[in-house]
C-alpha cells in the first residue's frame, strides 16, 4: 500500500471520516487514495479558507476532527485565518499538507516555502512525514493530538505519499479530560459563598446544556452573576436551556457587566480581556481588587467540574430554564431590530446557528433567547470569513439539522465560494446576508479608538474605506452564480416568507436582507 | 504628528503613492491618516489576497512598490499566497500590518498570533515599530529594502500609530543594481562562442524589450538558443520585440527543449528546475554534462549585462524583431485553439496581459506572438488566485493602458472579489474567464504523477475533486453581482463582439468563454 493509502486508512481507523479538500499536484496520490476508500467523505471546496473553516464548524458539532487537504505553503496560507479561529475555539482539526517530494526540496522550486514556520503559528502539533513506513503512525499521532482541542498539522511529501510500504495505524481511544482538583472546587465554592459579588464565567464545554444547567443551579443558589465568554465556540440556547448573557465585545459594556465584582470563577473560560486596546481603556477586564479563580481551564472538563461544584453549593436546587418565548413577527421595512425579530420568530427546533452577523446581529441574542432549543457557533478568533465555511462543516456533521448562517456582507465576501460547496453537497444551509453596504463595525471602531478626530472635513476618503457601496454588492446574483437559490428582501413580511420557503425545501438557500447599518 | 501620520507621509516621501487596504480596528488611525494625505491613493479591497496581489501587479508595471494595509496575523495569512507569488517575482512590496497596542500583547487577546513567524516566510525584510519617534525611519527603511526586489513587512502596533511625536522620513534614492563582473561577461562569451550547443536563458529585467534586444543580438551572432524562464514576472512581447520561447512547465517538454545543451547562460534567470517532482523524472533540468554560467542573477542588472555581452560577441548585429502578424479570426464554437486566436486577433496595442489561464491558455503564446507590442505578467509562484488581483494593481499603475486578465475558472474563484474593486475604481480591466468546468491541470497531473493507476473503476470519486461542475459556475451572474458588466460567449464570433464592445467602453468588463477542457 502506498503512503497516501495508509494515511487515508489511518485517518479513517482513527475516527476521521470527512476530508475538506483543495488538492493540487502534490496531493494527487491522496486524491487517488480517497477514491479507493469510499468510507472517507471527500468534500471539495474552491478555496482553502473554506476547507479549514468547514473543518472547524464540523468538529464543533461532531465533537471529533475532520481532515483538511491543503496544497503546500500557499494553500496553508489561504487556510490560515480560519485555522486561527479554530485554534481560539480549541477545535480539533487534522491538516494534511501536501509538499514537494523530499528529493525536490533542495531545488527551491517555485512553490517551495517555509511550511513549518507558517503552520507553527496555528498548530499545537506538527510533523513532517519522512518515510512511507511511518506515515500511518504519523496520521494516528496527528488525530490523537487534535483530539486534545488542537490543530494538528501533518506535512506529506509527495514521495512519501507515492512510495510503497505504508501500513494503516489507528489512534488509541481518546483519554478523558483532566478533572478539576478538589482544591479548585473548594476554592470556587468558598468564593461563591463568601457573600461578596461573584461572576461565574463559563466557556469551553460548559456552554453546552449540561454545563449551563449546573452553572444555573450554582447561580440560583449563590446569587452569582452567570456570564458566558464573549465568543463561545458552541453554546446551547433556547427553550429548556439555562439562559446566559455573554460578556460584551465592547470594552465599556464589558466593564459595566463586571463592575463591582470581587470574584470571577472561570469554568472553561479565560480571565476576561478586552478584544482590542483603546486609548485610556483597560485591557485587563478584571475589576480592581477582583480575584480570579480557575475552576477549569479553557480546554478542561468544565461541565463536569460545574456539576461537582453544584452538588456542593446548590444541592437540591433546580436551574431556571428559559421558556419558549418567541418575539412577535414584525412588519414593515427591515432594520437591525426587526431583522432579528424575524429570525427569533422563525428559528426552527434543533437549528445550528453560525453567527458572523457582526453589528447587524446586535439584537439577535435577545430576539432568539426564547426560540426552540438550538446551538450557536461564534467567531472565536476575530478573523472574518468564518461563517459560510463553518456552516458548510456544521451541515456535513449534522445532516438532519437545519443550519442558519447569519452573515455580515463584508465578512461574507472573504470566503463567498463556500456557497458553491453548499450547492454541490446539497447542504441544508440557509444563509441570511445582512447587507448594510458597510463595514459598520469599523465606523464604530473609528470612533472608539479616537481616530475620528484625525479625519479631514467630512472624512470622505476615510469613510470610503469603510463603505461597501459604489457599487452595491448583489448577493442574489452572486449566490445564483454559484448554484444557490437566492432572494432579496426589504421588509419583515418578505423575509418571513423567504425563510418559510427555505425551510420547506431541503438544500441551500440565501436570503439577502437589505437593512440600514447600525452605525450610519 | 501621530505615528500613522508620520508613516503615511514617509511612504509618500519615499515614492510609495498607492496603498491597497483591508483595514480593521487596529488600523483606524492609519485610515484617518490616509484621509488627511490625499496624495496617497487608498484602494479598498474586500480580501487581503486581493490587496497583496494588487501590490504585486502594481509594482511589476510601475517599477516601484505599493503598500498594503493588512489587519494583524489573520489578514497577513489571507494575503500570504499572493505575497508568495510576489516573492518569486522579486517584486518590491511594502506591507504595513496593524497589530495590537504594545501594552495589549501580553493578554493574548483573540486576534493575537505570531505575525513575525508568518511574515518571515515571505519577507526579505521585516521590522516591528516600537516607538512613534522611529516609525518614519522604519517606513523609509522598509521602502529602501523593498526596492531591492523584496517583500518588506512593517508591523505597526496600534499605540505606535496613535501616539504623538512622529516625524516623516524619506528613503534615500535607490542605488543602482550591481553590474555584472568582467569575469562573468568573459565566461559567458567564451561559452557562447565555444561552438558547443548553448542556451541563453533570460529572466528578471532581461525579459523587457531592451534586454531581449540584446539577447536577440547574441542569439543571432552565436547561434545560441534563446529561452525565457518558465514564469517571468513581466515579459515584453509582440511586434517590434524579440520573440522568445519560454521554458516549458511540463518536465518532459522542458527536457526536450534543453536536450543536448552543453552550456546554459543565465541572464536574470535561475538554473532550470522542474516545477514539481514526478516519479522517474529529473528535478534538475540541466542536461547531464551541461555547464551553467551565471551572467547575472535573478535580481541583478541582467539587461545591462546582456548589452555589454552583445557588444562583445555581436557587434554590429541587429536582433530579429517579431513582425506584426495576428492570427485569422476563427469562427464557430470556442475551443482551446480558437479562444486564443480570438485574443491574438484583437489584443490591443499597449495591452497589459495578466495570465492565469493555466491549461486553457495552452495556445496563447503562439496566437499572440505577433500581436501589437504588449506586456505579459505570469504566475511566478504557482499560488493560484493571482490574476484578478494583479490585474487590479496593473490597472492602477497604468491607467492609460488596457489590461486583459486571462483567468482560469478555478483560479478565478480564489480571489473573485477583486471584481468589485475593478468596479469601484473604474479600472480598465477586461477579464476573460475560461470556463471549462474543471481543474483541468489536475486531470493532467493525476496522470503525470502516476496516481491515476490507483483510482478504482472509473475513478468517479477522484474525478469529482477535479471537477467544477455540479453546479456549473455562472461567472456572468457573479460578476454582475459585484458591479462588473459581463457576458457569456460560446462562439468565436460572440467572443470577438464582446471584446470589441469592452474595448469601446472604458472600465471593467468580464467575458465568460465556455470552452471544452484541454484534458477531458
């Protein structure tokens, strides 16, 4: 068996059943091997950033890694931004990067570049396969490393792929995550029962329903304020789940949420820091005199720790669960409020929401808090272009669940070709593009960082760099060009009708919602 | 003056007059500074790969660097593939990468990543500005470094940008490139006049008309075979210029071109190596027993060296110049031959051709060799997604020249949002998309690397990864959605009419040419 065959069979034997692929010449034997192993689902994307974002979305929902297939250093570069987001989400991903044959490297051919340096910036584990006999073991080691919530990158030289003598190897079963120590549980319990103002900040696996139920019991019993990290990888929400407010993105709002707190107990979340620095505003969001207690680290068994803690401080207490409470269906022209109300009124049971709505999603948390139970995936690393690819992967992972991809116009354009993969794979993804013809977030940030004072006159030249009009993007045309049925809506009634039609028909759809920007 | 203001003014004082920008929060002061300095043209792109590819195309035509404005590590990642191409082209580029404020770095906020490691993979020079007082000097040093044909990367922390105390600094005038040594010229002359079979391989600045004229004189006088490197950054061609065949991309064809050669004289080109390794085929293309003589290195003053050499070995000899000789206008359904003939028949005087046509451009060299004089830019680093961005930059550099962007369908989708920038800036770019519904090059490579033997039955699963149908891409719809007027053509007559209409009207156009793939 050649190296490529051993690699594909090793991935499969280790529980990796999907490969999001952008192959090139150096990956042709891998492609041929995929052909011979039909149990491995190969999904073609038209850009590596779609492949890596899809692997992120897949693993967030499947709780196990997918593979990517990337073409040398430039292919990795194209996929880097969404690998950055995956790294911040602690998502398991296995990258297979085809490279020149070992004997070819010294010639510095045009596609040669320093793959290891670039991969190192996002990978928790990386290795270059140096022999066909070892490639099976290398693949198994990559899967084992990824399962710890890391990006694992395996560089596969073309000759290692095409030479004979490979053997499939399966990764050992995953180990359980380390439990919280009794000391950490005791320390958190002491803080929460001290009578001083406390925040219980949840992230990681504590934003699933089980962890939230335990956190909710603790909050009810101790009076602690329950908050989730600003950008959770995956949070369960809606009717029957404990509702939790997220720590705000804007520094001023986050400072307000945490004001007066004496103890912050971290369960799967990091100690809170500002997303960006702003002149005269804090980077460290822990209030002065506040103490931070780590019950479980970001990649720890946070839900389990919360359950132990709840049994200690909240015995017999039941959590408050969110009731089913949809907003009334609005009418008339769409705006940032009504566009969210339509979504809250119609979000289907069991939906997976991929949220890259940026400023246009301002009203979404409140509008959807009482929708039927659903999962919500967020932009963990701030690198835009995440939504459409992640929706791809989520839909591959959960073919029986509707995926709603909520996309800002500017962000959508980064990885727009994901729509083609939605069409090719027949994925049940409904994309809602919030078209406000602006990078509205940057209009806000121009003010926030104090840069607005430096523009001249009306600042027309600066504003033009934050503006997406001239020409307006027509997402209906763009989606149609990639095989996704699409419709433009300007009123709540039209949007509701479009979403109902999309829900009635399996497969991808796009709804372009024209709305005014949050920041004019 | 704040740091951003000093930086923009330093770039301008150093001859950098265009900035291709994808700003984010950390770049807001830079955006405000651009507003106050109208002499600096800021061009918004919707994806960093468009910005970096545009900077490459700009500098290839303007012979001086443009700046890019990128947002932290993920923005650099998105721009990496086209920086890789620029590095291989020895294009001068100045990257400005906004980063978190210095005081914010230690908090490892979500957008934090190892910018230096990633930038190092493409940059010949890089620096992080550490003080506002020095940022002007840093910018001048970056421009000076870039002028040597390198990627220069300057990381700009937000506080260095917003603090006061900056001073503009101008880079010193560029130094002349090192001349060839008398020994190198003598050695080349000896080889060329030895009577043994010689190849004169030109690249770098020797593929402009002046260098080619000197090379043509040498070839005429000595009988040496004149070849250009496989993927020149910029080559002048057409009527009145010395015609030169390029070294082939496919190893077998290149081996054939070089067979029997005893001496290869390099003028601005590298010693020839195969693009990829293939089982049983050579990586080093120098024939056995062949000698390589370096007249001028890739980034050297190769044209000047050729002129000196020509005066030595070809005094009084005039070069053979290509006559004006367009192909006859074909008729009927388009195929890989006729699509090129239409282009050869209509290519306007002074055109800039950006060529990312891959297999569909197979017949272009012959069909355009006798067109009116034009420049031809190629994919130097093999990282697809180059064409539409490079055309953007070339059109900004040369607003009075028509730009024809020849794009393969698969490659076009990598950086398709460049079309929006064509529309916003009103660039005179005519994009011809060769839509053959396939990654046809990979069908060829699947055979070349010997992987085809590993597929099962008809190889349908492998073929589906090399196939762009199901659904077919509709480039007319996609272009229309980004504000570029577009038309689909299936016959030579329709294509000619569409190109004539595009030529009659300034501004961007797209012509989608439906053709059968070179490799079925």
